[in-house]
């Protein structure tokens, strides 16, 4: 069976945000049993069945897993290695979840070791909210960077649980131990172009994982309010700018965008059926210190310093490709503003008792900058001339431009981005040089 065929049969077996797949062979216990039964005696066959059954019961009763990469049906039930659970784990969880201020807010941040999740978790904790992180530490990009973020969070009093949003038992346990008031859902398979290489990881994290999380939220008592990361990419092939939340979003240009759009519709259904309060935030190309190494501003910096050629995409007739690059601190402000204005969910015991809040906001910078200008600023800051190659924008999911209308977020919670690209990149480059210690070697 080809890899693709295998994958299509095991959609639900992929870890959330699994990054670079290293697929194990799918489990073939039953095939083996069938083969062996033809050579074993009938009693040996039934002994095997019995042993398999005992092993199955044993695995079901074991605490669940870390969300590391393996492929197995019902992975959330069958996972063996326990990296969560136990008295000490629960003690750390409760401590981290305890607010230090009178706000009474306790927030579960998924994707807490990711770029935006890290900054949002820190900001929430700094102002006194109780914060628990959740992250599967997959290797889509350097997990060492994620561990460094985790260590910083740990020093600020945020416990990041290692686990996967697809792990139903873990989610249930988290909600059993902590009465979260809010969930800031930032775990996702990100990246527009990577979706062509690894499509199923997007379906698994951004659709299946999101649904698992909403299922857990819907059954939790109290139900939390949910604030989650959608994407500017849902505007797809739209040409009217700036992009407004009222615009159509039915022409995604990438699978990444399609999964975010699907998640927006799933959010609608859970709000409608179960009374979950849900706020979707459409982020516009977020950048800054502790950013994602898969993003252009990040690997351009690395390549320029290493003297490697960079590729700059251009549109038809040599038109420039532009992005509404948004600095991380502005995004954090937006996330906190959305959280603070979110209303309580209205469901109880999995049943809706009244209509609940459902909102969508653009969080952008309202000031698109051509990619050529991004490179010019980096050259200036790094004091190194880039070795550039210009290529037509490939049909890989990229769109020509993005531009946010942010008036809705402004009127609802005073969202007002303050950092222009040059200032933001200056902060990024300063961080980059100190983090990688001036080394021109590859990333850790
Ligand atoms: O707003 C979002 O919702 C998304 O933002 C981000 O996607 P993008 O805006 O595509 O960012 P990014 O890859 O940094 O490319 C930036 C620019 O460089 C151009 N680009 C890229 C690579 C290259 O080699 N050359 C090039 O010109 C490229 O054509 C583009 O114009 C997040 O990654 C994504 O997860 C999602 O959150």
C-alpha cells in the first residue's frame, strides 16, 4: 500500500501538528493473528485472542499519552506511555491554574510552546491570570526552540503540559482538575506552503483536533469561553481590500486556509448547539522574537547571515507580493482584548440554556508591506546584502497580498497596532542575534 493510501486510511491516527512525519508502520495485529491462526492450533489461537484482550484492557486503564508521533487507531485510548497524571502532576496543574489576581480567570492555552501561545501565556500570567499550557512539542520546526519557550514559561509560573489536543482522555482530565474559565486555543498546524507536503497534518490538527477540543469544552462544567486562532488566509482569492470580516471567505487558496475556514464553520455549529461562547481571531502574518523558523522573515534572516540565496516571489507583470505583517506584541494585545470581552458560555451538562456569543475579528496591522521591502529592511538591520533570486509566485497556496480592516476589533476592545515593520524587525533581529549567539550556523 502506498504511503498516501496508508495515510488516507489513518487520518485519525496522525498526531496534532505532527510536523515532519516519521510514520511507523500501521499496527497490523489482527492481520498477524489471522496469519498465525492458520499455523497454530485452535487452542493457541484462542490463547492469543485472550492475551490481546487482556493487553487491550490494560492499555485502556493506563493514563494517556504525550501525543508523540505514532499511528494507531484510537490512539487516545491505546497510548501506553504515561507522561501526565498522578498526584504531583495535578499539584503542578492546580498551582499553575491559580490566579494571582482577583480576576478569577483561569486560562488553558493550547499551543503554549508555540510562537503566539508562548507570548500570550506569558502576558496572561504577568497580569495575574491562572494559566495552564498544553503543547505536543512536535518537530514541524526545531523543538529546541519550543523547549526554550517552555522553560521561560516555567520560570514565570506557567506549567506547560506535554500532550496533544487530540488526546480526549487528557483533555477530560484537565477539565476535571481545573475549572477553566477560558480556553485560548492556539495549537494548530501552521504554514501555508507546507500543506502541499503534509496535507493530513492540517486536517488532523486544525479540524479533528479543534473538534476534540470543542467536545471537551462543551462537556466541561463550567463551560469555558473559547478564543482561538483563525487566519487571514481565509480571505483567499478575494481582491477587495482591506479585508473585512463581512467579506466572503469561500475561496481558500491553500489547504491550510480551507482547514481554518472549516474550523470557523465548526465553531458556528458548536456555538449554536451547545451554547459555547466562541471568538475567532484572524491573524495576519505574525512576526517577532521567539518566532516561527518556517516563516519568511525568519529564514530570510538566517539565509542572509549565512550568505545563502533567498527567493522572493513576485506577482504577474513583476507586481509585488505584500503582507500585512503584524508584530507579536500587537497580536498579544488583541488576544487579551478578545478574551476580556468574551462572555460566558451558556451551556450546562452539554446542553445549551440560551444563545451564546459568537465573534470573528481581524487582527492585522492595516499597513501591507511588499516582501521586497521586508528584505530591504533586513539587509539594513543585518548590514549584509542579500543574495536574491526573484521567481513568479508559485501556485503553492500563497496569495498575492493581505490587508486587514481592523475597525471591528478596534470598536469591540480598542485594538490598535502600534508597531511598524521596521521597528518590529529591529526587535526581532536583536533577539535573533542574541538567541543564536551571533552564530551563523544552522538553527538548533
Ligand atoms: O496570515 C496568516 O494567516 C498566515 O501568515 C503566515 O503565512 P504567510 O503570510 O504566507 O507568511 P510567510 O510564509 O512568512 O510568507 C510571507 C511572504 O513571503 C513570501 N515568500 C515566502 C517564502 C519565500 O521563499 N519567498 C517569499 O517571497 C510569501 O509569498 C509571502 O508573501 C503564516 O506562516 C501562516 O501560518 C498564517 O498564519
